[in-house]
C-alpha cells in the first residue's frame, strides 16, 4: 500500500520568491479575508478532512498543505481550476 507522507519543506529562496508548501493562519486570513480566529477554525476543519482522506499522513499543527487548501477552498486540482458541468 502506498504510504503518503506529507512533509514540510523549509521555505526556500528561489529567484527572490518564497516558496511554501503549507499555509498557516496568516496565509488563510489573507486569502479569505477572514479574522485570525476564523482562519484557525478553517485550518482545523480542513485538517480533519485531510486526516479522513489520508489517515497515515503526518499533519502539522496550525498548518494545512497548500494543494489541499486550494483543492477544497478554491476548487483546484493540480493547480488548475475544475469546471463543473
């Protein structure tokens, strides 16, 4: 069975841009326009969904994988928006 482990990569400098694999509450707050407490609540709910889908994955408190946030909140998969027919 394929064991999916999500690991955090340290923020790295690439051509002057910061690349992040995880969103924290501040990121969620900026993206959604929510308050800080609501951003933490969003992360908690998304972490529960993430743990249900990937029970063997390692999670990091108060952070959510960027790809998972975008898939659930922005209806994106693999960086491309899904079209609903």
